[in-house]
């Protein structure tokens, strides 16, 4: 399964940074030998695990060129699978299994002695309503396939008896060769020819005996277990690396980049070898990058390679890797990407010499780990995963410091929500900047003191998203659920903007960036009520603090 995962074809689209461009099929064969009352029975079964690539709409994914052809092939194979399912449901005599490679491989799993289970992945967002409805209808048709699975058992006693009987017959023939009724007593045959014929028959019978003996050994349970152990050893020798700490590269000392993904199965499957003197990271589809995609340009004896990415906040010339004389790599950023390239969570403003296992973020979500076997040193982490990199980004954002009075469970829950929201905020901020919406989003931790609390009710620190208008300075606070819903609407709006090249005309209330003015909590000022309990008046000028704890004014308080 790891080998198949490593060979999967993936590419970035507007809807998914690591979109599967092919179906994945894993077939596992099971054989079980059961001995009862001296009779051995073999039970056999095949299980097919299929990961179907999702159907695509070109206007939503923004696919062009090779991505568009891959999407068309995916839709064609899914359509062929749908036709097979419809034919099975309607009990048609002719089922079009041979219309695609996928249906040919799944012929026995769909309509044979089998049971079929389909798990559908759905989106709760209202903008994906039609896709969700189509997926549910597709899965519902699979439920209507009626198959009857029976146990595949085969008694081995009859097979063994047949082989033993045939062995006895062959041995008898071998003995008869030298008998007077055999070849030796045939009249008129020269001695040399009789000897030659006798050797030929003996060789043929011995070969048949050896073949039957091998078949008997295969049926024996001990031989089967021995072969199973050999297969396991062979599989362990073929096992691919499961972590990104050891990834394929062109040469032992060649530095390379490997990707990080939220799904551990998709981490370390994209490798960029840094074997040229200069490697330029740029935007796929940019006018200057169309002619160099997948090529290495050589000029003045130096090689320049190109890594082309697509997605939010990727500039035409985003960053450049330069090989130094001592073999180390230096990363420098382009003029327009000074705030969209991070190394180990810190914004890269000029250039930096890379160290092994450095985490590099290009744009909003292209996250990679730098490897260089020739620079092994102490203090370098052996393994880096997605969670490690996201916690590092959160720490550098300065929002990992929580109140010490919080419980451990509360801190862990808040940290997990922050790790989830930070990439989303970066994405939405990039979309707002690219569409010139004059909005900026950030995270605010709202302590229980600033929340409306019923007396006696205990509340915990809450995470809210703050949207600020750069023109007017107006501020809105969104709950986490509201932000997630608006994010889906913003993505849909950006997909139309990206495919059409111009922003579609929308009503103000349909714009996910628009929000009506509403009362806003700007800060808090403490007023102490203890003097009133002693019959004393309370008169004071107290400080007003905003949500970040900064002083924004004074408030005159008089309590009698």
C-alpha cells in the first residue's frame, strides 16, 4: 500500500493543494487452511480497497492543460463505473465491464461472488450542495446492487487422493519398463534404440512424479506457512520509507525538498531535487514560466531549474535556491514575496542559508522540509510532521501564550483550534488582498471576563476571528462557525474570480466580505463594587483596555 501511495499521481488545483489525479486500487488475497477430522479445507477470499478520485468541474478547480485532461479521464472512468452499477441494478444481460480499466479490475468485486460497500465523502458547505447531492445519488445506486456471497471452500482430501493414485500408477509404469512386457522385451528393436527409448520414458515419468510431489507439498499446511513467511520477508525488504526522514533522491549528497501534508499518507510523496546551481520557485501559468516548465536551462556553464507551484500568494518569481561553493543551499525571496515565504515559522525578508530539516512555507499552504545528508549535525530533529510545523507557525505568530490559570485540557483544545484556524486565516487574507477587498483577518482570544456570562455559569476562553476594514477602521467579530461558513463562500467567490479573470458583479448582501454595522465590544474597564457593601461611594477614573490589553482611554465611574 505504501508503494502504491508513493506512485499516486497528485497535483494542486484551486480546490485542493494535493488533489488525487488517479484512482487507487489495492487487492489483498486471503487463504486459510482449516483441518477438521483429518480433512483440510482451503477458504479463499479477495478484498479490493478502492480510493476513487472525486469527479471535477473545470470551472471550480481551475484546471487547464494536463490537469484538465486528467480531470476528464477521471470523470470518464467514474461514468463507466456508474454505467456498470446501473446495469447491475437493472439486471441487464450485458454489463459494460470492459469500458474502462477500473471496471475491468472490479468486475468480480461488483457483480461476482462478493459484497460491495461504498463510503462517500461529503461536504457540509451549502456551496457544495449539488456535488453533495450527486455523490449521495451515486452511492445510493451502489446500495441497490443485490449480490449473494458464499464461502469459497475446497476440500483437499480428494485432490491429494488423486495425486497419490497418479503417483502409484506412474511408479508402476516405471517398474514395467524393465519387465518382459515392457520395452525391453519388444522384438525386433536394436539394443541401442531400446535403451534410448527406455531412458526417455523413465525421464518423462520421473518429471511427472516430481511435479505431483510438488503439488502435494503445496497442499501441505507446513509448506504453505513456509511460503507465507518467505512472502512476508520479501515484503519487508520491499517496504518503502514511511517517514520523510528518508526519501528518494538523485544522489546521496544531493539536497532536496519533501512536502508536508495534513494527511500523513500524503506527506513525503512530492520530492523536488535541488541538484542544479540555481533553482527558481515560481507561479505555474505565469507568462515567463510557461516555456521553462519541467526544463533545466543551462547558461554560462551553470544550470537553472524551475519549481512551478500554483495557488494563493505564489508570485511569478517567488523565491530562489542558490548552491554555494561548500555545498550548502541559500534561499532568497523575490521582491513581491517578502511576506509570503517563511522558514521555520519566521518571515524571510532577504536570504538565509538553510539547515537540514528546515521547514519552508511558500505562499499560503505549500509546506516543505529541506533535506541535506551532507550537513548532518546535532540538535536537528529526526522527524518533522504537519502538526509540528503548524505549532511552530502558531508560536511565531505569538498566539501560543495562554493564561496559566487554564487547565491542561482547555489549553490543548485552544491550541488545536488555533492550529486549524491559522492556515484558513492566511488563505482568506491572501484572497482578500488579491481581490482588493480591503479587509484583514486575525485571531482574538476572548477571555471569560469579556463574555456575557449568566451568574454562576463558568465559561472558558473563546477564539473569535476579527475582521477589520482597512478603509474605515470598522471591526467585526465572527464566531468560529460563522468564519468557517464565510470561508467556503469566499472560496467560491475566488474560484469565479480566478477562472473569469474579473470579479463578478454581486449584490452587497451576497458579498461574503460585507457585514452590516453592529454594536461592538471595544474594551473593558474594571469597577469595584466592594465599597458599596460598606455604604461608601465609589468614584474613580479607571483605565479602558482593548481586547489586546492595550490602554485606549479613561472612564469616569461614580457608584453610590
